[in-house]
C-alpha cells in the first residue's frame, strides 16, 4: 500500500468511527420537519387541483393555512439543512453517495430559488412558471431523499465490510448492528 492510500484509509476509518449517519434525534427531527414541509406543500397542491374552477385564483381557507404552515416550516427546514454540513463533508471525504447527495443539494437550491420567486415576483407568467417548477421539484423531493437514504445505508454497510480489511477493529460489524437495532427502537 502506498502512503497516500494508507492516509486515505486512516481517514475513512476515523470518519466511520465519527459516524456518517445522523444522530437518531437529529435524523428524526429532520425527517419530521421534511415530512411536514412536504405534506403541507402536497396538501396545497391537492386542494389547488380539485378546487372549484369558478374560484379562479382565489385561495380556500385550507390552502391559506397550508401555505402558512409551509412557509413557517420552511424556515426550520433551512436551519436543519445548515446542520448537515458535517454530514456532507464526511460523505465527500468518503467518496460515497455523492451523486444522490449533490442531487439533493441541487433540488434544495432550486426549491429555495423558486420559493423566493413565488414570494417576491409579481409578473403572472413568471409566477406561474415558478409555481410549476416549485411543486414539480417538491413532489420529486420525497423519492429523491428516500433514494439518498437507501443508497447511504447500502454504501455505509459496504464501507464497514471493507474497513476490516484495513485493520479496523474486528467487532465493528457487531457494534454497528447493535447500534442500528438501537436506532430503530
């Protein structure tokens, strides 16, 4: 082994001991905030699709409530995104799950941009375009996040298997299995 690969291996082992996965409380809070954000946006869209055409651009009371919840939870979600810098850093160093991670980052950037446009733009054509892009990406965000989580669990398990080859503690699988069992309870 070269000195460079030994250094990279040591970093990988150190990061695996640090944990790539979010802490259970952080993960549950993030999923809850994301769920409320996604659900309130989906509720608004569902009502928009099925409301009486005679109402035109007028909003129903439930749509107004859904939009208010969506806007308030969006602020908490942006704060939660800021707490993920260490998670992103570890993923980049480990060179795992990068494609889906960058897709998630890109989706969130587009959501923030189109949401900002919806709030501040007054031109009806640009607003309609921004709305379609916003809800299209928003609906895609749930399966994208789910895919990222599944890919992350798969790549972390594969890395854990390979770490033993490089001299990590032999009981790391047992420790990880016990911890995963604890996280789900």
